[in-house]
């Protein structure tokens, strides 16, 4: 009976996911995905192996607007009441937008303006490598007056080359990012002066604080369509993965519910979708 139920779950899930495939994608997602894929080669099917596989288009909300991406998922038998899930998200469309999304002001007050110009973001194994430059300006600051009146003369300006290494792991059913390494390379004589005055450390603190805030506010949390919510996915492993040559992807490993109650809900969702599509 357990095998029959699992077989039914795979078949029903297949019909339900089929309704979430190509015909309901966001406009232009095919063109964007093909363009990203052409830069880094394809995805190894072993990353989303299963008895049944699906392709699910999705959007990732960002401060610059939603970014389309694609999740490939493989589903198989895990136990009498659970189906195993191997999922792989192609994040190369997000990767192309990350330099723009990550650039901008890091800190601005009476004493300093610090901004970042991110030039590239690449996948490398299970790491994310970001390269760019931080532009910092330090000023004298009076104790009284309006913000404009308090700022005094500029003491020093410094451009610092930055290489940041980040990774990700599964936490609370989401992919949570964290910074592993941060290399700062202040250049020339002014760079040496900035080091002596402790200004490079202030730049480092600004980058670290900005990264911590960004990662805390923007975990990657895959969500199923409402009609599939009863599957209750539980992710237990995964993280960032390189696609082709320096492309960015993410893997998720876990399971979904395949109980009798869930099968009934899935059947109802499939029936509703088919009726809505005129396939009575």
C-alpha cells in the first residue's frame, strides 16, 4: 500500500507541477534564462535527479524589482509518507543583476561617505566571489550646526579594491548567505596613511555591516504555488553551487509530504486547474 500511495503521489504531483511549467512563466523568462545559460554552460541533471523531474519558473523579490529564475526539481520515494526532493535553482539571471543591486551607499554621515561599486559576482565551487571597489571620503565634523554646517573640510579620499567571498547553507527552509572572507587593498601612499589612521578598518566595518544586513534581510526561500502548499517541503541540506564557468546556482535537498490527506488535496488542486483550463 505504501508503494502504491507513493506512486500515486508522484503521478499527482507530476500533473500538478505540469500546470506550473512553461505556459505560466513570466514574460521574457525564456529569453533571459537562455542568455544567462549561454554564458556558463548547462546544469548537470544529477543535481536534480529523481523518479520524476519538474521545471518551475519563479520570481525573486529584490529592491530593484522581481528577478525571474528557474528551479529544477527531482522527486522520488523516501518513506511511506514522504517524497525525497532534489532541487537546483538557476540563479544566473540574478547573478547578472547583482553588481547593480549590491552597489551603492554603505555609510553616510558627518564624518564620512562610503560607497561600493561592485564590478562582478561569480560562482566558484560552493562559494560566491564578488569583486569591486569602495570609495571612501573622510571629513572633519563640528559639534554644532545643521548637518551641512557641521561637515568641515575633507581630510582624505581613498579608493580600496575589495574581494569578498560568501557561501550559503540551509536554515529554516531557506538558503541563508554569509560572508567568509573580505580582502581590502588600499592603494598607494594614501592607502598607507589610511591604514595608519585606522580608516581602512572603518571601511572594513562598513562593508561587513552592510553585508550582514543584506544577508539577514534577503534569504532565498523557495515557495511552492498555493495549490501545492500541502506538500510542506522540509529542506535539510544544500547551498550555493557553480554552474558551468563561474555561473551561480543553488541546491536544495529535502522531502515533501505524501500522506493520504495531502494526496486528496493535490487531486482537488489538479481537478480545479484542469477545469479552469477547460479540460473537463
